[in-house]
C-alpha cells in the first residue's frame, strides 16, 4: 500500500494575534491554535489519494504537547496515524533544525510503517512563513520536490510517477516526477473535507503517538533546537504604523468627486513615477 | 509500496562539506532568475541592493546565471551592477528544476565562496534557496524586505513576521554564506549601464541529464498575465462589487491607468475572479505605486498584503470601513456611481492633454 | 451512520448539557456531548455571574481550578436618571471565603467545564450541529447531525440546546416565542488595564463588583449590567423584544445610550471594545416551563425556560437541571427502561428542587413586565426617584416638610397614583429580590 506522510504544524491563528502597544510584544495569550491553513490542503490531497488508490496516511508534527489536538483533527478527517515529535530539546528550531527532525521522523515512520512514497507539506506556515521546511526535508532525504502545487493531475502507480501543476508568478508549469516525491500544497489545490461523524468519534478517543529525543537512536543533539539553528533573531520591532493623513473626497457630486480625486493624484509624484502625461 | 531496499543513504546537509575557513568567503552573490532568457525584475533589483552591500564590505558583486542560451543575461548582469558572472548554460537546464539547478549553485558557492547569497523570494527562488541552504548547510532568511551588513560583516536580513505585524532582523553567525530571499519590488535596481565591464566565468552542469527524474511537460503562461507582484497600479475589488460583472468596470479603469485588477479573498472564494488576482496574506503581497481598494472592507488579511502601496485610494459606502484608516484618499459612496465617473474623468483628462499637445 | 451506540446523547455543551454529560460520564455510562460551536463556549454569552452552590454539588471546590474572573464582594444597584443616579450597594468581606459568586466569561468557563466532562469520559463531538431528533414512531432514539454519516443512536437524548431550542420545538414542547416572553440582550466586553478597573471600582486583587442598572435605557423595559472581570468589563442590557418592536429601536442603540450616561461613560472610558454579541433570554418563567421528559428524552436549562426573569440566575438553574437529568438517565440505565414513565422522575426531581421553587417565586415578574408597567418601572419612576432625592438634598430654603411632600408626589405621579405605586413597589421588590 502507498505510504503518504503529511507534515502539519499547529500555529497561532494570525488573525487573532495582536501587538501589545506598550511592550511591542506579541499577545499570544488567548490566541487559538489552528492547523496551519495550507497543511490542511496537503492532508486533503493525501486523503484523496487514499480514497482513490488506498494508502496509509501518517501525519507528523514537531511541536509542544498541545499539538496533539492538531493531529486529532487530522485523524478525524481520515489520517491513519498522527505522530507528535515533542521534546524540550527541540524548542527554538529554525527551518534547518526543523527539517532535520522532520526528516528523521519520516525515516522512523518508514521503519515503522514502510517506505514513504509521497510527502505533503503546506506551501508555508502562517507563523514561520518561510516555505523552507518542505524543500529542507526533500533535500535531506534526497528526494525530488514539487513546490507550490495547485493541481494534482495524476498518479501512475505502475510507473511510479506523478504529474502536477506548479503555480508560478507568471504562469503554470506541468511537471512529471518520479516517486518518492515531496509536494508542497497551495490552498487552491483542493477544498479540505469536513470530518465525518465516525471520523470525529475516532478522533475523540485517539491518542497520537509521541516520540521524544530518546526515541531516535541516530539523533545528533547538536543539530536540533536552538543549538542546531544557525539563524538568530537579533531583534524584533513593530514598524511605525504608516501615518496616513486620510484626505476625504466629497462625494456628494460624483463627477466633481472624480475630478477632485484626479487633481489630487496629479498633485503627487505619481504622474512622474508612472509616466502619466 | 515503493521498493527501495538496501541500506539507507546518510542524510544530506548535516555537516558543511570541505572548507570551513569562513574568512575565505568574500563577495555578495545574486541568483539571476530567468525564464526563456528573460530575467525577473527582482534579479536586477537584488543586484542593485547587492552593490550597496558589497561597497560596504569592499567586495565584488557576483551574479549566477543558470539556464539554456542565457549568455546575454551574463552581459545584462554586468550592466546592472555585477562584477563577476558565473554562467552555467546547458540544454538540460532550460527549465528550472530543483536538483540540477541546486547542484550548480552548490558547486559555485563552494568553489567561489561568496559570503552572502541573495535570491528573489519568488516561488522559484524560495524553492531553490530552501534546498541549497539545507544542503550546505547554512542559515536562510525568507522574504526579506530590508538588508544591511554590520562591522562584523554579518548580514542583517529583516523580514515581516506574524502577518506583517512585526519586523525581525535575522543573522547567521555560524556558517557561510549567509543566505536570504528578498521580496520583489522592494529594492531599487541600478540604471542599466552598458559601459560597465566584468568577468564572465563558465561553469559546467553538475548532474548527468539521465539522473534527473523530474521533467517539465509544458509551461502555461497566465493569460492576460496578472503580475500583481510587479504591477505599479492595481485596481482591486471586493465583495462590494456585488457580483463578477462589476470587475469589467474595474478592468476598464485599470486599463486606463496602465494597471492590473486585484481582488479580496472573499470574491476569489465566491468565484467572481481567479485566484491569481488575490491580494493579501494568502494571496500576493503587493507594493504598487497606486492601489485602488473598491468595495473592500479592509480586513487585516487583506491589508497586510497592500499596506505598503505608495498611494491608496479607498472607495466604500461604509464610512466606518477599516480600509479608510490606511487610505490616502477616501471616497465614501456608491462605487457603481463613482467608478464610472472616475473612468470618465481619466479619459477626459487624457483627451485634454492630447488637445493641449496639438495646439 | 456511526456504528457506535451511546447510552446517552447530550445536545448542547452549555452549563446544562455539560452538567448532564459530566454526571453521566462519572457513572461510567457512554455519553456523547454534541456542541455546534467550534468548542464549548465559543459563541456563548451571558452577563457574567456564576454561582458557587450548584456547581459545587457537582465538582467540589471547583473554583480552585475553574477559569473565573473576580470574586464578587460588592453588589450595586444603580437607578439611572437622565444625568443623575440613585445608588445602593452592599459589600461584605464574607463573600470572599467561601466565595458566593464570581464573574466569568463563557468562552473560558464553558470550555473548562466541558473539559471536565471529557476527562470523566464523555465523548466530545464539537463543531457539529444536531439538525433533528431521530424517532422510532414517537420514541426518540437518536440524533441526526450535519456531518457525513451523521446519525447517532442512543437510549436517551438530553436536550440542552439553549433558549431557541430547535429540538424542543420539534417535540412541540417549545413554542415559538411571543415577543413579550423573551428579551434580547446585547453585551460588550470592554478591555481595560487590570489596575484601572480596580481603581475605578475600588477593588483589590481578585475582588469584583457588579452593578445592576435600571432606568434610562431609551425608555424600555430592560435591565442593564456592568460587571468587572480581570481585565475587562462586561457591559450589557436586556430589553424585551416586544418593546424593541414597539419602539423600533435597535438593541445596540440602547447599549449606546447607556454607554453615554455620565455615570457609565467615566467607568468605561479609554476601554477598547473586544467583542459585541447578542443573545436571547427566556423571560416566560415558571408559566412557560414545558413538559420536561418523554419517551427517550429529557430537556433542561434554557431550552426548558429555566431562567429567572431577573436575568441574573440561569447558569445555576441550568447546572442543577442538567445534573438531575443526568441522574435520572443513570437510574433509567440501571432499570433498562427509557420510557416516559421512568424519565418523568426528572420532572419530579425538578419540582423538589430550588429550580422549581425559585421560578415559582418569581412567577409575578413576567406579568409585571407585561402589563404596560414597564415605562413606569424603567423610566418614569427612576426619573422621579432621582428628582425626588435631588430635591431632598438640595438646601434652598424650602422647608423639609414641603420637600418630602413634593418628593412623594413626584413618585406617586410617576406611578399613576398611590395604589399603583404600592403595587409596583411590591411587585418590583419581589421581582428583583424574590
Ligand atoms: C487564514 C485567512 C487568510 C486570509 N487571507 C486573505 C487574503 O490573502 N486576502 C484577502 O483579501 N482576504 C483574506 N482573508 C479574508 C479576509 O478576512 C476577509 O474576509 C476579506 O478580505 C473580505 O473581503 P471584502 O473586503 O471583499 O469583503 P467584505 O468584508 O464583505 O467587504 C465588502 C465591502 O464593500 C462595501 N460595499 C458594499 N457595497 C458597496 C457599494 N455599492 N459601493 C461601495 N462600497 C460597497 C461594504 O461596505 C464592505 O466594506 C483571509 C482570511 C483567513 C481566515
Ligand atoms: C445577557 C445575558 C446575561 C446573563 N447573565 C447571567 C448571569 O449573570 N448569571 C447566570 O447564572 N445566568 C445568566 N444568564 C443566563 C444563562 O446564560 C443561561 O441561563 C445559561 O447559559 C443556560 O444554559 P444552557 O446550557 O441551558 O444553555 P446555553 O448556555 O445557551 O447552551 C446551549 C448550547 O447548545 C448549543 N447548541 C444549540 N443548538 C444546538 C444544536 N442544534 N446542535 C448542537 N449544539 C447546539 C449551543 O451552541 C450552546 O453551547 C444570562 C443570559 C444572558 C443572555
Ligand atoms: N514543526 C513542524 N512540524 C511539522 N511540519 C512542519 C513544521 N514546520 C513546518 N512544517 C511543514 O513545512 C511547511 C512549511 O513551513 P515553513 O517553512 O515554516 O513556512 C509547513 O506548511 C508544514 O507542512
């Protein structure tokens, strides 16, 4: 049977994050945690493959114990197993250290449930927002990567081939690749399903598998967590909110308003910058 | 399912390969992204920024061009500010594919040792940078919007975090090169100077074509290409348009102003317009000179994607719509009356100018 | 359809449903707790006072772990005039230990309470709407939800779906509301620094105070409230739907007028509105309590109209009714009989409890509000009361005796005569204080 791994991350719902105006720090308290938006699209695609071809879908995440909930949500949608890689020693990881631990986890998942044919990641996370972890995992495991996938065209199990459409700024690329392959999902890839009632019931009782540093025999401690992360956040600051002096254009008479607006635009440097005559 | 037997290969990128005398790493390198021999504007923008950084560090600007029949781009790189250009020109590199491209990059980086490597934060740039940084290994800062260097030659790459609510400056002290992807439209390119000269170094491909397991079947260019990321004028519409039909009107205005049409997620989700038009957190982050927000309420997820536009015009019938908070020009009223009037006014203005020219 | 069968399905994870599920799960029965919100409490609102006694019966010393805001040590009643206010307040340190009541926020509290039920073994089924009851002829045998394969079967369904009880309506035990049987409450949560709240309300640490408001509210039958939370204030007002219809005002307009009142505006000044919400409160009281059980079902909490009309007590009635329904379900399980005959024991238990007694006691409130007295009680009287007190306290050479007469006349006129004043007074006292 196909074995598909989906990497998901629990992230704070960025809609709810606010900045404390006094301390300039993030107010995370009370911000609900959600499964990273794009990752659900990766999971959905894996589940569609499972529906069509039959597959074992293993969902993995590195994060705090509370991320179990995110895994349960994936199980409710139809994933077979959820693995939480969690240890204080993993904390503070940047993308390099994260891709290392996730690659190790995928290898261990292979040892446990068989070789992996496909890995799905999200395009990027809402908090890290780098899109680097997916390529990092593919690189470490020496497999091909298909990033920014907007359509999963076909899977040919005989030939061990997939065809996908990659979304680029200036167009769309149809690409064929051989398994095993890592795919990062865009939100237009599909519409994640709502869990069925039996799925919810299963998830309500499901206990994710938890692996800590002790569960990896070949783990190099210098490569994980803060220590294994070459990037350092040297400072953070809140950008001065753009001070706009909003000018209201009187709209009582629309024709006059339109002319008024144009006059104001023409009074700026815009005509020069945009080459308006 | 997959039959991959035998011993597992060791994991890639756990240790830097070869030279770790970081002091021998000098220079600022920019990866020149191209399609069919046409460079992406962000590449020249980054060479422009690299020139500034290189001057501070007193080092050379290096450009890396990979593709098929791209020798002209080597010249162009020099015209745009590069001192040295590394070119790998080969049929199997005609289309971007992660592995063959990253092998060339790795080879060049290890051999010519730049201390900083910059790539556009485009889909291709991010795809490639993620692979290379892991392989080397080194630290990689994503999507930077400010770049600088300090006395210790450290790259200070600053990037938005938490949906643009914060900025963070990120360093990599441990490894070289220091890598960053940087956003399009933020940095200024230098004026093209055809008198500039520089050195062009040919680099051989690093992968046997037979080993390459991915294949680009075809490239479908986006019709009427909505290149939001690079647009200078964007006329964006939201749910206030009431239906897909009103986008015709926006298109008209955009055409008059030489711009493109953008949209809020709400209308993209409603299917009124394609996803390519979506501006915002889960769409494209834009920085045009002029942005029209028409019938858009101004939800944070939208605003983070367009707040850095130089001028924002908001048109909304709800005087309390949050979009007005960031707008330079606000018109409270019905878009169905205002937009046609603006289109008319633009046309009249053009006509007047024409007549002025005649006499 | 899910293959799994449950002993009991509880619909609604508010205080009533969760109390039922908790009771049942603790007894080792298989119980599912279905909630439409993303999580329990996600969309639930109330004014903000949680009482100790009824919940303590269920979870001893719950306040040591429950997310509560402030321990109420002082309760105030403000009668608002146009720009004057008559105030009474009572504070007693004994309300601290053991605590009598707290302010709370449902988002946190419901979630915590439901987590207790989950820990006890209740199976959470959230973000799931029960769309109808499944019936075998007239027996209720399960529920249909809005999920794929969404039918779920059980021996008993406990209906705790709140004031609008769709399921109650489908059983014909819950009629459509009459506008004078239900009030609409709107509420804002306003955030202020902790210290500011404590300074403005004369509080320390986790001490809290409540202010009930009566009077100037766009001249309608309604009661307002301003409660202190840790670093937020809950400000709201409940207005009879019939009045809203008659006067053609929007509920938030009423709230706005309260916010502008000079006494209130200075308390909330500088605060940021964090959320705004609206909710119905059943006002029918005792006389509109429906049949409480049938073959395979029981109904509790707001769905069974168990709120006393003064708005202030609802969660405690909900918790007790939920617990009693739960205990009845356990007894029925032991007996293996889920018919009306057995489940009606729940009805008997309610009748023996404070729920029934309290609601009976407040029975008069509904008629008080219904008889067109609302304008008197909520507008003219407060206005004249304030005027009367102003006159009494003003030192302007008028003899005190004359002043007293004038004050009484003001009140009497407002009430429409001596007798009416007396009647209103008595009724009002009963309504407010039981
Ligand atoms: C994880 C996540 C990511 C998201 N990412 C994005 C994103 O990338 N981009 C994005 O845009 N959104 C995003 N959203 C959605 C965002 O929260 C808002 O829902 C969306 O931006 C609202 O779009 P809108 O302004 O068009 O619609 P609305 O909020 O419905 O606003 C319509 C506006 O039109 C005005 N209007 C109506 N009729 C007229 C008229 N005749 N004349 C003038 N004005 C009129 C109304 O007053 C109103 O202000 C995201 C949400 C989530 C949860
Ligand atoms: C403004 C206001 C102020 C109040 N102040 C106080 C106070 O200070 N103190 C006090 O004790 N009481 C107060 N009350 C009353 C108190 O809130 C209620 O009496 C109490 O919440 C009733 O609990 P319940 O469990 O019966 O219903 P609810 O709390 O309404 O819970 C019902 C639950 O069922 C869920 N649900 C509904 N339909 C479905 C469905 N079809 N499928 C799945 N789930 C469903 C809902 O989402 C909800 O979670 C106040 C009420 C209001 C409106
Ligand atoms: N801690 C993590 N656990 C599991 N998957 C992750 C984690 N971090 C990132 N990912 C995956 O990598 C993708 C890109 O993340 P990022 O590079 O942080 O933008 C995400 O969409 C996830 O699929």
